[in-house]
C-alpha cells in the first residue's frame, strides 16, 4: 500500500510563483492542498486554471478575507486529514523551497525516527537582516517553549498523521511557526531537522523575517503564550 502524502501550501497574493510551485509539486505526483488566504491579486484566477489541469491532484480552498498564515495552515492541515493523508507537508508558496527536499523529510518520518521533521536552512547563505530576525525568533521560541531548534521559522515541515492530529494551531499570523514548536514540546512528539536548500530570489527575500518583523512576531508569541 502506497502512503498518501499531501502538501499544504498557504498562499496570499502569490501570483508571481504559485503556478510554478503547484506545477512542480503536482508533476512530482504529490497531492496538493492550496489555501488561498483572501488574495487580492491573480492568485485565485491562476489556481482555477491549475485546477482544471490537475483535477485529481490539486485541492483548492478559499478564505474570503486574509485570515493569516496560521489560519491558512490550519485550514490546509485539517483538509489533508479529512482526505486521509498519511503524511502532511507544509510548503511555502513564494518559491523559496526545493520540492526535491520533501522526500528527504519524508524519509526520516518513514524510518520512524521522528513525528515531525523541520527543514533547516543554511543561515550562512541568508542575508544578514533575515539571519538576525531568525536568530531572534529561535531564541524567543526556546525561551517560551523550552525546545531548541536551529530554524524555528522554516515553512517546510513534514508531519505524520498522528502528529498532525495532535498539534493544535492557535495563532492567526506568522507566530504560528513558533507555536508549532510549542505544540511539539507539549505533546511530547519527536522532532528532527534536515538540511534543505533555499532558493533565494528578490521576491522571497522581500517577504523574509527581518529584525523588525522578528520583534513583531516575538511580541505576538508572548501575547499568545500568556493568554493560554
């Protein structure tokens, strides 16, 4: 019996890269769940065209308004669970991830070495402002959740079905990445990290975590933490 892998792609105003990302994933025979999070550009139109091409492989969900990354991930993961996925992968829509790295994460899960595998980007290749932002968030994540990971904000992750069912997503926005680490700790799940490539473009760099964004996310993590 072949394991069912579903790749969840949250997308907000991603008209520049969404067609390339979805095409590469579908051509590798992954089932893809795209959550269009209230995009105001041509994302919805492009997804409609892709859906007609990849009818059985592509599942598209639309939020009427932009609800935030956390909500989009929650929608996508729940959809993948309903469709009986054995493994669920989260994948950014901005073209920064290499689809071939997905198999590296899945290999660790399939050897029963972990419940969750997170990609680890090469910080030495990362622009200075992004590197500082990510280092700040790694520290904040460890401080509040007690689990050290080298790249807490990486959007490329893989979950077993059991782990995906246990992890609860509370955050609406970008602090979801740190909250997922907190859930892994709270639910006593095994985590591994795997080195991955990062395909930097001017577009993906503009969307990255700089120090200012890092501070905003850190404040949101603290607010969410104290509310529970």
